[in-house]
C-alpha cells in the first residue's frame, strides 16, 4: 500500500538528480517543520482521552497498591520473583511470559487486520504520552495559533518564561514517569523514601534519568518523528491490510473538486464537491499529513480528522462522513467482508492461546520439584545389603506461606527412603536442596535401570502436590 501521492510522485520525478548541481542537499533533505496539532473534540477524541486516562492511571497507580503484604505488581529481579497481584512467578514460569508475548502479537495482527492502526491511535505509549505533553503545551502557551505566533516572535522575557515553564512541567512529568517505571522493579515506597534521603543506588538513578529523558525527548521534542521514522510498525503494517480493513479514508468522489464557498450556496451548480478546503483535517493531524492525498503510512489512525470534518459538515449542513472509517471495497462501491479468513484465523489462534494461558495460570501449582541424581557413583550397597542411590531434591515453594511436604516414592515397588527423610519443610518463596537416599532390596529389581517417581504432598493443602521422575540404577541382573 503506497503512501506516495501523484503530486508527490510528480515532484519527486522532476527533482534534480543528486550531484547535478548546487543546492541538491536543500532539495533532497527538507528541513523538519514543526507540527502544531489543533485541539479537536468529538466522539473519537473522547475515546482517545478515555484511553489516555485509563492507561496512565494504571501505569502510575498500580505500583502503589498492596496485595498480601507486598506491592501488587513488582518485578523483583534480585530475588527472581515477579509479583502480579495474588500470583508469584519465578524464572521457571518463563513460558507464561512467552505465551503472553504471543497473545500480544496476535492481538496486534487481529486488530490491525480488522480496523487498521487502532493500537497506534489510541494505546501506543508514544501516542498516550504525547497527548499529555500536548495538553501541557496548550495550557502554558495557548492554542495552535498562539503557539505558532509565540515561536515566530523574537525572544523576550514573556517568551522565555512560557518556554521555561512548559519545559519545567515536561521535565517534572517525565521524571515522575521514570520514577514510576523504576517503582515496578524496586518497591516504590522504599524507592520514594531513598529518593527523599538522596540515597538512591546507581542503577536506580540511571534508569530514572534514562526513562525520564526518553519520555521527555520522545513526547516533547520528537513526537511525530518517532511514528514516521523510528517506529517499525509503520513500515510493515501494509502486510496486514487488505481491501476489507477499516481505515480512515477521504471520500474523493464526494469531496472533489474541493473549494471554498459560503454556507447555503448551491455549490453543486458551481461544480464543487463537499470539501470546502478548510484544511482543518491537516491542522488537527498529529503527524501533519493531508488525508485527502490518500492513505499514508504516517497516518496513525487517531481519527482526529474524522471528528473535525464531521463538525465542518454539520456547520455547512452537509452529510457527515466525508472523512470516515471505511474499507477500500466500500469506497469503490463493493461489499465489505469483515469476517474473512485471515481475521477468523487470527481470532481462533488468539482465543486458543489466550484460553490456554488463562487455564495454565488458574491451574498453576506454586510448587516445583527437580530431582538431580548423584552421578559420582551409579549405586552403592549398604551394610544391610540394600542397593542405594543418592539424589538431591530441589524443592521450590512458590507460595506466599511456608509448607511442610510429605515425600513418598512410586513406580518402584519395594523402594524406601532413608529414615527421617519423609518430611520436608520449605519457607515461603524459598528453594530447599534436600539430599535423599533411596534404598531397595536388589532381589526386587527387575532391570539395571528403573524409573522411580518422587511425590511431594503438602500436609496442609491436598491440592498442593507434584511428582517428578528419575532413574534408579542397580547391579546387573541375571535372569
């Protein structure tokens, strides 16, 4: 799906080839023009504001919630524990993270195939934080026209005060963002106390500054450049689009030829379309594109142009929808097919993996058992003539309370544990390395190598049990 319009293609083809004369650099590399998005109101703008409030509310408030005596969401890297509300995940649960990433990728594919760049326009962190920075900018410097006038004006005490105040608020908000980010990895109450006491560690200080600076730079200075030049999603999104994907489109057949006119004029007799060429759709665009030139990869699908165009159509007494969410098939007068094979495949895969992930988490047992057989000796014979193998049991109690487990054997009739090894106590969130000896009368062994199953059962919870199988090696049997 190309983003090059006929006018742009014409200008590019007529450009002087590189190296043909002076001034080539000025023609090839255009100076960046700052985009001043006009504030817009409407149904999609309201949804965007709701999304910003919900997402930022979750981001900034979650670290402050407590759950079972600890932070509700905390990724404790030094302790290798990850608290997510009532669940505690360990590195052994990494496959849950892998499944979650697969769900996120499939969700992106599904919603993109169905309705274009919904993620970019409403939920992308770049969009969310940019909306906040734009709101601060408007509160300090005024609306679009005042911002442009202020930037064109020579430096004065008033201009310096406004610019300094805006950047001070941006920096404060960015610093709060960096502090909150680190608060997901270090308990945020402890982090706040150390911050007040100026006793932060070097890594905590680095990440607060780094993440705060990234927020300040991306949302305050770079803005649309992140979407246009840095984000890879804009480059491969066309692979997920087809003629039935909902995208923001300008109805060229209805709008052209465009031209200004007064309200109430019979514009059709003048040979004009519905577009009055007010350029408001360009002025509200956060990436500075003209949607009337066709679908472009710079469009993030925020629908600001839809809201403002509908308002203009209302004022002129024309039907809404000159710019709207629609499909390429609908624009060409053909029937759209929202439920098509790729969407169905994405939906089925997403539902299956998400269902498996939810089932796995809800049925997850907060207990792990690894059996490591002593390989220094295949076996040894006790004074009583029994064959003995030595094992080390690595018992991981991933629960938030201590448990005492009963250890038993299975799959090897006649096998028993050494005296005093039938009970194991592991504190909450700890790993216990327990050596055990398994003994058996050699006459009971049918093979040289035999399977033996270790079973752990919590004494205070019948549902908390786990098994692990290892090998028991005995002398060569002669039958």
